[in-house]
């Protein structure tokens, strides 16, 4: 903060001091507090400004090492809910004075190499969780001196050489927030500010001593905590969106995935959300299914399958046709398991069948109604013939078991790619591809993909 007098350099920030009965007895006198800090001021107090000799940009390396500047820009774009262009130039403009002096250190570079354009992850309420800071050279004064917890004031002299801010957790959020505020000030109002939620620890480690306790907190927060399962997040996105229409293919895919999980098709009640133990073990997870659906939406629209219900019904029809064609159509109602040898429901298999949807659309394009019993029977015959030519059915017309599937190298590294190529090659061939080598299969698969893409593109041009 600018200024040399006590009146302008002493900061007084209202805080809450929470009671913590879990801290080791030897550390009960080490206070921490909850507060909101102006992110622009925090950038002055933390790595500091070049004209203040007691501040050091190297402090950003105390716990978390070098910054990932792409992540910084993504956080800024998320907070702004707007695209950022000329990202490397803007980072250089706003952060040069703080970070460029360190560019000659091993492993450093300036300006950072980042994409030129960053687009935001959509949100109605862009915010983030509290950051964790460590401070030497500050004090907490309780509003009620008879109590150690409750309302209080955090006090420090911003120009004192003994003041030292360091970040335990949240350096990307701080830099991202500062980047966003700088862009917002440039666009709207120079006085715009944002206060970030913070938990501040005082004097856990001595000044200039190794940040031992800070490092332990960083480990506790970032290593020992379990990350939320992706499928649970995918399931919650439509709830967070409420009744508003999907804004892009990602949100439409989430809606279709939930309908396939809860309402429509052969996988109702079976698609997994591992985080809450929903679904049936070894069946496709919701996150995997949604990612596969998103890739198909442009092709579905190009064939006139545009509405949510129609898109869901068509994909359900393809999945039903596959399970019937594989000879393993079993809905384990009342059961929590499938036959371990049944891989027809496995994620890699179902995703590979969905990968065939453009080819299926290509072959169905002459049908007046692609969502019908007639269409389903036609798709079933296509998939039966494909599985037969690929050597995926046993003598009883049932999809091969897991041990044979593994022998064919469809599991493990590169297995899903080989399996998809085998399906595509068999789909477009009149002969068996069972004895073909991997290279021949890959070439044939790409030829069929090209034919399907060309045919669907031709239909779009005709429209």
C-alpha cells in the first residue's frame, strides 16, 4: 500500500477468530482467522512490488513452486465469464513487474507460454473457496479481550520490513483473481475491487525459517483430500443449471446422459456414479457416457435428430440394438452385479458402439423415421453382422467372454483404439476381419470413417 506514515501504512482488517479444539496443545497459541482481502492489495503484500526491497517475487515458490499460467488465465476467464484474447500479452502487461525479474532463474521463462485465447467454464455464480495464507509481522486484536475467539481485527504495517505474506494454498486463485480484476478495471471502472475469502495463519513458522508447518497444511489440503468423482459432478451440472436450456453441446450431453441413466433405454438404473455407489459395478460411468454423447451431437443434428427426447431415444435405440445383437441383453433388475465374463456392458465397449453412430446414421439415412422399431431392427442386424465379421461372437451367437476379449488385446494400453478400429473395419467390410493384422484394420477403419463423414457432410450440404 502506498504511503510512509503510520496512518496510511497500517492496515486494520475485520476478522473472525474461530475456536479450534483439534490443534495440538503446543500450537494453541498460534492464532488464525477468517477474513476477506482485497486481491490487488494482497498482490502488493504477497509477492510484493519491485520498488519495495523487503518484498520478493521468489516467495511464490515457498510452498507451491512455479505458477501454471494457463490455469491462472482459466480462473480469470471463469470469474469474468468471458473469453480472454491476447492472453500472453495481457499477462505480460499486468504481471511483468512482479515476475519478470526472476526470469533468469533455472526453470523460469518470461513471458509465459500460454494459449492466445482462453474461454470460460460457464457459471451463474463465479467464485472460489477460501485461500490459505501465512503471515509474519501481524497481530490479532480481539474485540472482546476476555475471549480468544470471535470478532477481532487483524493489524499489520504494510511498509514494515518484517511483514511477510506467503501463500499456503491458492496461488493460482490469487493470481487469477488479480488478472480478472485488472481486466475488469480496464473495461469498466478503475475503482473495481474484489475481496477474496481467506484463512490467515500467524507465525506458524518463524521468518526466513523453512516453511515446515505450512508444507504440512499444503499436504493435508491437496494430497490427503479425496477429489469429487467426475460422474457425480456431471450428474449435478443439470441441477445447478435449473430449468434453463442447455447452452452448448456439453450441457445437452449431460441432459441426455441423465435421461439414459434415469428414464430411457436399457441402461436405466445401471449407469454408474461411483462417488455415491449408484448403478451397477463394471457398467459404464456417467462421465464416460456423457463425453461420448457430446462428440455425437453434431452428427445427430445433421441428420435431423435435434430435440432432447429424439436424441435420447435414438441413442437408447442403438444401445438396445447392440445389447440384443451381442446376445447378452440382460437387465439385472434387483441385482447389483453382472456376470463378470459379460463385457457387452463395459464402458470401453459401449463407448465404442456409440463411436459407430455416424456409420449407423449413414446407413439409416434412407429411412423416413430413424427412430422406430423398423430402424432398431435394422441397426440390430448391422451390429450383429459387424460383430460376426469382427469375430466377436461365439458359436452360439453370444459376445465373447472377458478372457477372450483380453486375449484379443482389447484391454490394456491401446486396447480401446484397436477395438474401435476393428468395429469400424468390420462395419464397412463384406468379409471377416478376424485374421487381419492391426495395421490393415487401422487403414480399413479410417477408410470407412472417411466414407461415413463424407456421406453425412454431403447430406448437410444438400439441406
